[in-house]
C-alpha cells in the first residue's frame, strides 16, 4: 500500500517552463495554493521531480485529510462536500461519511483524483498559510525553504492553509 501525497503548488504561473506547466496541469495544479491528492507511485514520483521547484509535497495523515475534506472539499457547483452527498453518491461502495472517504483514500481503495465522475472536485483551493511561510518559496525544504519533498511536515503546513 503506497502512501498518499498531498501536493501543493506554491509558486505562480508567470515564467514557468512549458514542461513544468504541462506537468502541473496534468496533476490539476493550475493555480497558486491548489492542492491535490495522489498515491505515491513511480509515475507520480517522476512528475514530482519535474516541478520540484514550484510545489511541495508529503504524506498526508488521516486527521488532516478528514479536516481538509470537511473544510475545503467541494462538489460541482461550489457547494461543500457533506456526509449526505457522500452517502448518496458513494453509498453503494460502502462509503457513507467523510471519515469513511478519508480512510478509503489512505488505503488506496478510492483514488481521490478519480472522484470527479461522482461530482467531487479533485482539487482543494487553499489559503496562504497563517503567519506566513517559514522559509523562502524559492529554496528547497531541506535548505530552509518551502519547496520540494517535506515528508510528514506537509500536515503542519496544510493545517495552516485550511
């Protein structure tokens, strides 16, 4: 079972090379502070290497995922993601609440980016982080910046951006 990456685009759209912009578009990260969830596969790892200087990612944890789905999850039409909507659309798969959906996403039985066929938007629109970034958004996380792989520290950043 592969972990699930939360991928957040941190830098804007001006001056981005074509291959980086194309890869970000494939992952539906078209605007600054958009977040998407993907399983950690070899293909996704290769895509992450392409745009490592424009986004950050790490393994999302269950409580953070539940809060992200509750507060920032949206359905077609811009309405919030609710338990009744999930029960109506995904009840036949045994998913009745946001907690069930979060568990299924982390177990990779449900791929979040494929839920658009049920009317759930595959991207989260986040706020800039409360109290700002701790480092530069032009440097890697390992060098005191904000970009690239950050492991489980993505959860702290997500909580500040929800």
